[in-house]
C-alpha cells in the first residue's frame, strides 16, 4: 500500500482524509487507484497534478516506480503564463 498525501482542497472527496492508501507500484497505477477509490478526484487528476515521490517532483512519467514506503504528495499543477 502507498500512502498519498493530498492538498487540502481534495479532502472533501475523500471523506476528510488528508492521507489515503492505495495499492500501486507506479505513478499511473496510483492515479488509477485513487480514481477508483474516490471518484470525485477524477476531474482533478485528469486535469493534471504534480506528483512528488520521496522529495523528487515527477512529471509526465506514469511508469515511474513507487515503493510501499515512499513519501508521496499530490500537488496542484501550476498553470499560468
């Protein structure tokens, strides 16, 4: 199981939970598992998020591995110009 830390705006879709656990070994699997477990997250995840694993920001690498003891954070994707 991977523990995923969410930003505060997503807690309303997880019953108030800031940290949720899902079964996953890659970023893509984690995102898919989050959508299945908490369907309200899907629009935000589909819009794009930033994922940090063990302090390293991972972008556009759905096959990047995640270990069960990794520290995982979902952050809002920065937009602008």
